[in-house]
C-alpha cells in the first residue's frame, strides 16, 4: 500500500477512526499493530512472516542479553541476531547479485557456470526494518538502552506502518517510550500532520512524478542513441530534484501520518542541497540512515580515532557499504564509493587549506554550496543508471562530449531544481516548521489549498516511491 493511492486514503480514515475511538490503550495498540501488518501485507502477505521472524528473534535475544552478565553468551546472542537478520537480507537482496558477480568473474577467467539464475522477489522495506531491529539488539548489547518492557510495544515499534517500508530509520529509544503511554493527536497535531501529508504527496505526485520524472526517464533511456551536453545535465539535475521530492515527500507523509496518531518521528531531511561540503550534505540527507551508518558502522570500525589513513579507510568502507545497502548492483557501490572519495578529498583539502576568514564569506560559501551540488549530481548518475556503460556515457556528455542538438524542452527541468537549491540555501539554518510558523496564515492556507488542488489535477503516472526498491 502506498501513500499516494486512494486505497491508503480509505485505510488511513479507518485507522484514525479506530485510534481515536474510546477504547483502552492496549486495545488501540493492538489495532495499530494489526493495521500495520495489513499495510505491509497489501504487497505480499507471505512476507509478513519475515517481519514476525525478525521481531521474535530480536525480542528474545535482547531480553536474554539483559538477563546474563556472561560476555561470551551476550556475544553469542548478538551474533545470532546479526546472523538471522543479515542472513535474511543477504539471501533476499544479494543472492542473485552475488551469483551474477561470481559468474562474471569466472567467465572472465574462462570458466562458465551452468547454474539457473536466482530469481528471488525482494520483500519491500527489508533493508529498513533490518536496520531498525539490528539497532535495537546492538544498543541493548552495548548498554545504550534496555529491552522494551512490553512485547506489544516492541512489535509495534518494528512494524509501525508510517516508517515501516521507507523510514525514517527510527531507534527504539525514540519510539518505544511513546507506545508506553496513551496518545491521541491534539487538534493542532492532527492539523499539522494532515498538512505534512498533503505537502509530502504534493512533492511526490506533482513535482517528482509529474514534473521531473518524464525528463529523467527520457535521458536515462538504456538505448538512447544520442545525448547532448544540455540533455545530460538536464537529466542529472532533474534526477537530483526527483529523488529529493520523492524521498523527502515520503518522509513528510510518514511524519505527518504518525503525528495524526499522536506520535513523533524524527526529521529525515534538512535542506540537503544547501549543504556546504559533502560531509555537510550527509548531515542533511537521509539523516536517519547517515546517523545509523555513523553509529553502527563508522564508529565501530574506529571512526577518526586511529590516524588519518585509518579514518580514510573507515570512510570509504562505510560509504561503500552504504551504497550496497541501497541496491544489489555495482552502480550503487560506485555511487557510495564516489561519496567516500568525496569525503576523503574534503578532509585532505580542509587540512591543507590555510586558515582564513575568506572561507566564511557569503560568496565563498555559496560557491562551495554550488560545487557540492554539482558533485552530488555527478554521483546521482551512478545511482540512477542501469549500467556502467550508461553512466559513463551520460557523464561524458555532461563533461562536454555530448552529441546532437538536444531537446531544449527537457532543459526546463533545471529551473524548478534551481529554485529548490535556492530555497535550501535560504533554509540552511532553519527548519520547515519555523518557516511555516513565520508565514502569515492566509498565505499558508492558500499554498496548502493550491497543493491539494494540484494533486487532483496532476497528470503524473502513478509511480511507486523510489526507495521502495531498497
């Protein structure tokens, strides 16, 4: 079930009615759990079993870790959680990728495998809820948190439908305590939640799908014969806008839906295209994943505590794994590796650059922000391309080796993304909520009404959210 469907509108109306009914808190939590399973089962009921498996294994592993002080047993319990969850993720998401990679390597060596291709359906959202359950057991093992007192609260934390399939990747310490006490949305919370839902749908349906996706699809056609430099830039910039509006739109919907029920989910984006530097970009883009990779991968690898060389290795490994998390393809690995290279180069440049107040001037900061955006656009090409051949062809065209007269109509897609970058630059030091609060209510009302009307007038194709494939 997707947020941008009439089916979800009907589903959510029922959820709101039941959640605000005069029922005991436990009964309403049980209803939320049932609705969450129904939300997930709308894609394939069979995969609910995987959710149950992750929930039960990590619940008992965490409680057993708290009942023993034996280090060996605690490590064994954590290992069982890691093996189970990563094993499921590895089988469903990476088995086919590993088989294809092995066959390609052996083929290059003159050895041909006569093995039927692995054809496994990827359970939707498995990458997200795997990271959610892993963070729970790891935090209990490290003593950062205690196990949830109620199995119902923990199960609801794992399966809570607003964040289940595409995040934000919520920590147990952020959400489980909210399930422990009775909650209903206040009037202002319900109004703000519905407004966020409308804004998120506007970003997805009107901007990502209706305005930018058609240009991206044309530029990234696998068999496009010629590509001009203008077309290549239009496609790369349009995809930068599309993926932001698509994913930030989903996050806004998820946060808004949760708020309508009285729960708070963390922000996932904070003006990322106004970032100055790649490290700043990752502090603003998909923040729940960035913090997860930092806390559960980069820091355990040693972070920046073991010298410059080890820091660079840790950055590279973290971003490579982050790229692979996004998809079972070497193009995603290249995307992550490129960002790792950016981060290493940035650290080296910061260390070599002489201290000067010039770096803090508005003009230099703006130039650095534009350079950051251009580098991010280059990397997005690998994220969107279906092969290295296509990625290198588009990048070559972007660097001036394009051919043909081009399609000026496609270049118009750069304009709304340029506006997006300008807005992000102005919002670097503030939040969306603050901007809305400062805006006069007649203007807020008019803009929200226009967004809602445009949803019904949009001719965009009904597309799944991009991050559903991860």
